[in-house]
């Protein structure tokens, strides 16, 4: 997982796989990510 996404997910109060998946989906929907080579 890219560092910026990992940092964003660490700020969430409840850290479960389900919440991580929801957080990643939200990051992808909003376009808040950097393209990786």
C-alpha cells in the first residue's frame, strides 16, 4: 500500500480489514491517490 494511503488509513479510529477496504475505495472514488509505476 502506498505510504500516503497508509497514512490516511491510520488516522481512522477503527482499524479493521473491512474499514481499510472502505477507506481505499473512498480514496479511489475521490481520486486522492498518486499513480504508481
